[in-house]
C-alpha cells in the first residue's frame, strides 16, 4: 500500500500542473464560447487538433524513452543524447513546417489565416524543447518546480488571452487613436489565442533554462540508436493516438453534412465545446499518466509489482466511475460553462465521450505490459487498430450523423483498444486484475445514468433533478465503500474512518 501511496503523491504533484492546464482551459470555455462565434471556436479547435499531431512528430517518443533508459544506462548520457537529438530535429522540423504552411492551411481550411500555422510551429518547437527538461524534473523527483512552472505558464497564458481579447478592444473603443489600435486586428481572434500560447511556451522554456542548458555536447551514437529503436514505435502509437483523440475535429470540418465551410466549422465548435464537459475524466486520466509512467518503471523491480498494478487499476476505475456520475447526473449545471446556448444542442455526446475517456484511461493503465516488456511496437499496433476504427467510422458516418459519429467513433476506438490490450497483455505479463468486478462497476454507473434520464422523462424539475442526482451518486459511493471496505481500510486518512 505504501507504493500506491507514493503513486498517489506523485499523481497529485505531477498531475497538478496538467490538471491545472486542462481545468483552466476548461474555465476558458465559457469565456471563449462567449467571445467567439461557433465558427471561430471551430476554427480554433481545428488548429488545436493539428498541434498535437506535430507534438508527436517533434518529440518522437523521446520522453518515454528517457524514463526507460535513465533507469538502465548512465542518466547523464541519456539526458545529453536525448537533448541534442531533440534540439537538432526541432530546428529541421520547424523549418519544414514553415515551408509547408500554405498547403497545410488549405488542408485545414484556415487558408484565410495561414499565419496561424507559423504561430503554431513556434509553439510546437518550444514545447518540444521543454519536454526533456520536464521529464528530467519528474525523473529526479522535483514535483514542486515541475508544477510551479507548468501552472505559472498557464496563468500567464490566461492573462494574455484576456489582455488580447478583452483589454485591447476596450482600450481601442475608448481611444481609437491609441497606439494599440495600429497593431490590433479585430478579425484575428484565434491568432491572439495562439499568440498567448506562444508567450506561455517561451516563458516555460525560459524558466527551464537551468535544466535545458544542463546537458553537455556529448552525443552517444550507440545509445541514441537504442533509444530510437525503443522510441520510434511510440511515434506510430502517438500519431495514431492523435488520430483517435483530435483528428475527428479535422474530419468533421471536411465531411459535416452542411452547406458551407463556416457551417462545418460551427459543427466543429459545438462538438469541441461539448467535448470539454468530459473534463473531470480527462483530468483524472492526465494526472494518472503523469504520475504513473515513472512509477511503473521504478516499481517493476519489486516482486509484488503485478499485485500493485492490479490494486492501482481498481482504485483508478472506481475514481473514474464516480467522476462519470458527477458529470452526467449534474449535466444541467455543467452545461452553463458553455456560454453560447446555441452549442447546447451537442450535449448528447457528453455521456458517450465520458465512457470513451474512461476506456482510454484504463488502456493507459493496461499499457504497462508493453512498456515494461520493451514491446512498444505492440502499443503501436493497438493504437493503429484504434485509429483505423476512428477513420472508418468517421468517414462513413460523419456525412450522415455529423458530430454524433465522432462521439461513437471515439467510444468504439478506445473500447477496442482497451479490450485488445487487456487480452494481449494478460498473455505477455499476467496481472491479477479484478476485471469482473471492475466491469460490473462500469455497468452499474451506466444503468444509474439511464435510470436517472428515464425518471426525468416522466418528471423533470430543477430541484427534484438535483436531489435525485445526489441520492444516486451517494448510493453508488456507499455501495463501493461496502464492497471495497477492506481495501479502503488500508488507505491513509480514509482508512481510519472505515475501521
């Protein structure tokens, strides 16, 4: 249990920054949905769907490879070699991206603002250069600095978004002759969001300068080849993962059953805004990933590692089930964060996406078998199968069902990846997951949701809805505490109340 306590501590610290990033981004949703039209919000979503693809290419699995080889080889050699590799590749890829700016802007349907891709390229490059310094902080066990830099950069991003989208227009409205008016473009809203992101990325790398410049120009070619053999399959997995995670926005912009490009962007905007309401699940998954990856590698040398992994999975699934209910049972409250009521038409995708992200979180938990077993190509194949499912479903169904097809494609993709990884992983690295019990918990929360919506079909009143939702949520929590009483008794703080 001490191992789980350690993982919880790492998840809290290392996940704090990622939680803050996504949560603050979530808090920006009401602001941006108020400031932007559906089409503008969709345009921003398309650009931010493109950026993660480039992040995968720019980092090409170096972060995970760093964790793997830092525990096997001399850590300083690994840091030097990965840092040099990333610096050289970032410069080359950045110039390539700039050279392809025009055709890419046409492909993404943002050809009216191709300069958005220049800003995106700069953001991607700075983030890539920051990846290994951040990984080093995690490997060295320095969560406070890690979280401080992450959160500080996010706050800076918010300040500049507000400055560009609210303060500057207000200044110009009161004083049209102000010097800001000479440079401010009223139709460049998405550009200012990207500019704020670029400022954040610049200062993030600046505050990591000690770690960034902490390497020596000593390139271990033999080590680099080993790292690339390990890391290259992760590019395939990462790229396919981005198809599963964000490419549906781009495909929706291409194939939405509407009459114009602006209307297609509006569909993307509606889907993206409603996707934000799966934030609680996404936060938990992101926080878990940040804390779990170095934890799993370090825990692998212990004899009881499989039992620890199984116990981690149990608590993880229970947490996600509770978060699922927190969102779907109180959706009338959560939807208020989308300040454009025209976007509420897409709320029906939220339960589907929540379940999809639960499947994704379980898949990340299951992925321990191929990462520890040096079989990253297996992860690549699983993710490629998921990507194929995403592409096929979206290609055939988006022209008929718009963003509902995207939601179900995400559900089918992550569900398939989870099942395949479990079956394959149990053959390669047996972990005693209590899978029957965990499947039961997932089924129960889905049944609770359908029961709730069924009752509301006959009687729907705001106070009754809230009371009913609260009763159902606490009933599930009480049920879990009874079933898992022995497990919870072993936990710190909670355990003493369960004895």
